[in-house]
């Protein structure tokens, strides 16, 4: 049966792709509910607060993770197990984010709003490039209508150039034609 109560934030996916944002959201919400101490080592919180924290954390887990960590009853144990499982993502995601940020850092952006404006301009530019590419991808043949006009003009010039040349009356120059008859 699916959860009937509304989630305060997106549940942790079993793949861990949203782990970093989930940890931040979960920690902030636990502190706001006065349950932040339940995920700290050697905490001395009441059993009731630990139960509230476990209910909250389990509510924001993927169904597969819920069944995998079914036997854990201490929020700190659950928190530590998830950290051990997904903390390696910091080593993978952070360098990529720093590399991507490098190009915007060179522009001297100081405020978040400046970054968003820059990203919106880049996105619009990229959309325009994609539309142009879809209209005529690289390596495709040029439009035929334009070339048909040029080709027609060239063939007309050739025809005009050769008019008046060729065989006609009195212009024969071959063997046996017109010689020796008489």
C-alpha cells in the first residue's frame, strides 16, 4: 500500500541518485521537528523521539530500501548505514560539479541570480542551435529549390553560347561532300 500522508521532500531512491539532496532535506526537517539529535552518535534522546525520527526517515525512503533496512530501529543506525552505502557519491559528483562550475566562474559571477540568468541565456541559445540542426543536420544536401534556379540559368547560358555554331547550309566541310560533283 502506498503512503497516504504527503512527503515533505522526495524519497531517497534506491539507486542513490538523489542522496545528497535527500540527506540535506532530511537533516533540516529533523532539526525543525526537534529530532536532529537522533542521528548523532551516542545521543541520549528518548525512545519516543527515536521512534518519531524512524517513522519520518522510513517514510522518505524507497520501498526497496525500507525492506532492506527493516530490522533497524535506531535512527542513527539507519542514518549511518545509508551514509556508508551512498557516501561514495560525493567523490563522484563533486568533481564533475566543480568542472562544470569552472566555465561560469571565469565569467566572474558573484550572485546566484546572475548564474541563473547566464544559464537561461545558454539554454535558449542551445535550443536555437538544436532547432537549426533539426531543420538541416550536418552533412545533408543543400536545398534543391535554390540550386534548381542556378542550374537553369547555367544551362540557358550554355544553349545561348552554342547557337549559331554547327552545321547548316553552305558550311559543310567533310570528305566527299560537295567536292568533285558537278
